[in-house]
C-alpha cells in the first residue's frame, strides 16, 4: 500500500479592502449579484461574478426551486452565461460571496462539488487556470489560483 498526500494552497486576505483593485471590484460585482438571488426556501443567497479575458465582468446568483435538485448555483449561472454571451473568451477569475439573513456568514463558503467540477471544466475548456475568490458576508477572503486547488482529483475528459 502507498500513501499519498494532497495539499491545497490558497492566500488569505483579512478583508476585501486588502485585495488588489481588480479583485476587489470583482468581489463587489459578486456582492451586487447576490442581491438578485432567488432563495425563498433556504434564504441562503449566493452571488458570483466573473472577469473575462476581454475585460467584461458578468454577475449571476443562485436560483432555488421547490424541487431542490433543480436549483441552479450562482457559479454555474455566471459561468454558463459567460460562455453563452462571449463564446471563446476565457474566464480569468470568479468571485463568490454569500449571505444568510438568519445568521451572518463570517467566513468564505466554498463552492459545492458540482460547481467545483464546472470550474475545473471551464479551466480545461479555456486551457488556463481560473482565479477563485471566496468571501462570506464579512471576514477573510480566500484566493485560489486554480480550480484544481478546490478539487484536486477532478474528473475530466481524459477519462472518456
């Protein structure tokens, strides 16, 4: 038997104010998108924004459904919108923020497994890493330089 270790690297900024200007503006766009979240069941709002290679910034939010498996995550909303509106233009970065009116979220909420997979697929499609910024309502900001740091054993097209 062999044992292996997986390590994830990410940067932690104490607050959004410590981020470089481009990252702060992307996180601000995610926060704006958060206000359009449709989450009547969980009341857990998620906003996401992407910065494309052409400089465009797009925002998206989660959209719940009474049939929970049909809910659409903010990350998937904005990544598919980017691909549809600007085909062939790589996504350079994505920022994700959350809000819970029942209890403040003071730490970054990581994307669900499906969203991690979509982030990795976006990287593979664009043949470049995707910078990921995660933030709660307050507190630190986690910055990952690529999706593989969130999903180190991602399933990809090489298996097919």
